[in-house]
């Protein structure tokens, strides 16, 4: 990685961007939309028809009335077709009724996202691999759509800055945005973290965040399969498509710690490597373990561990250590707990209809995305980094000329010795 250049946006830039966005008219968003009445049907379009995207589309239908899934977009035709058929033949007739998917709202290819956004949908569900999220979210913002976007928001600082700017314009227009950080929509997490922030356990002293689990999917290349098709099908195993495991997966736990502290850490020192995965193509160029020591503005430290290999020990959790006790961040709630994945989409629809809290999670999910990216950057380079250095870094790892016929060779597995 090159020495960082101050070309990006800092956290302090959020307010400046927002002020400018309020008067900007060049992006096609001029006025806040009127809240949709409960009797009006909201039309949903899904970008990214894999397992998580199909799941989110099902959950928005399960949790809400007068919401219809009407359109699909995916880079691969078979994924789009499988998703469409799954809804059109769903065992629950109520789900079938809520999914009147028409052929003229089903799109395939690298530009399928734009074709779907250009239709009359009200809500975009963005569930593609993380590399594509900045491009797709900016297009959704420019078209004035409400957004549900899976995390992370990007795989590099350039992408985060792009989403920050788009999210500020989106919020200035009064549109709603919910991210796939579902713990923030858990009643027990909400109630517990509010009590911690109110001092019921005394001052926060330190935190732990763990995601030490087994291997995700890793596919062999099919005979005759081109580079881009294979990279996108095997997206969890390349840095430029997923961001590495600390970004794509461990962000959930790190986001909870940022939530407790009211924002991202000041700095990080991280390490890691590739101990289990052999150097073969299907495992790509990502690492299989990270450890990170984050420091927040008030001196609180958060220790993070994540790994991808089978083993009984480790676990997936958050722990908040306070002067007068400790918490797992959800143990002081009332115990009344809906499905978080459904609840986050209930909150989105309620926000659009003006029936409850206004939700716009663009800023916080960008901050948590950047927190994980800066830890990866620190580990890859062996350097301590501040949040501002990482956010402003001149680092953009996503190819700009995606083409089914071009070659996209794997990069070398990162090593601090090469930084």
C-alpha cells in the first residue's frame, strides 16, 4: 500500500456534505417524498438474488402488509430465475400474492441494477457482493429510492467515501435507509445498550468483539468458466469482491461496539494472516484470521478477533466491560424479541410510511464499514492507523472495467513484509 494521501472525507465532513446536499439539485433529488399511507402498496426491487438477497426479500414481505416484490436484478441469469421461481411457487399463498414479479421487471447482467432502478419501484434491496455496493447505492440515491442495503457498504476507502456522499444526499431528501446490521433492530440490544450508555453499569472500560467461526463457501472453478464469472460466483474469497472476513462478516460485532461508544474508534493496530487455507485458487487471496486492538477517543480499548477455520472454541459475541459489571450487549432487555431480520425491514417500511421512528443508517454503517477496513489495512501493512488516515487513504481496489471476457488474476496474498 502506498503512503496515505489526504484526498478523502473525514467524519467531520459529514455535516458539510449534508449542508451542501440540501441545496444540490444536480442529482435528481429535489424534495423530500411524502410518506406513503398504509393503504398504498410499496413496490420492492431486489438487486442480488442470492441467498441473503432472497432472504431479505422474503422477510420484507413476511413483516409488512401492502408491500410487493415486483422486480429482480442479478449478474447471473440462473440466480434471477431461481429467485423468481422461488417466490412465484412459494408454499405460502400469501407470499405468492405479495410477489407479482413481471418479466419486464427482471433483468440480468452487469447493468441489471440500473435497469431495475429505472423502473417504478419504491424500495431497493441491495444484496450483491460488497464490491458493487457503492455503485449500486449511488444509483439508487440518484433515483430517489428508499434503501435496504446489506453490510458492508464497500471494500475500500474510496467506496466508503462514495457511499458517505450518497447517504448524505439521501438523508437530506428525507428518504429512508436501513442497513443489514440487524442487531440494531433487536429490542434487547437496544434496551441494553441504552442502559449501558446511561451509566447503569458505570463507565465503559473495555470491550471484546469475536467472530471465530468455520469456513464460508469456497467454490472450485467450473470448466471453461471465465475469470469474472468465477470471481463473482466465488466472491467471498477475493479481497476486492468481499473486503476480507473482518470486513464482510466481523463487522456485525464491531458495529455493536461502535454503537455502544457512539461512533468509530480513533485508531487501530491489527495483525493476522493465513494459517489454515492452502494457496489454491478457490480460497482466493483473503486471510483466515485477524486480531485488532482499537482505541476510542476516550481511551476505551476494544479487542477484536475473527477467524475462518473449524474449531469448537472462539464464538461469536460482543462483551462490554464496565466499572460495575459486564454485559453481552443484549442481556438487560425485557426478553421480548422478534426476528431481527424481519424487524429491520418492518422498521424500514414504518419509516417510509411515517408510522414510527425515522430510520436512516447510512452514516453509522459507513463508519462501521470503515472501522473494519482500517483494521484490515493495519494488518496488511503492519502499521498503526488512525480512522482519519484510513478514511482519507488513496486506496481503491475494485476494477473499473468489469467485462465477462477480461482476465482478473488473483493478487498475491497480502503480507506486511511486502507493504
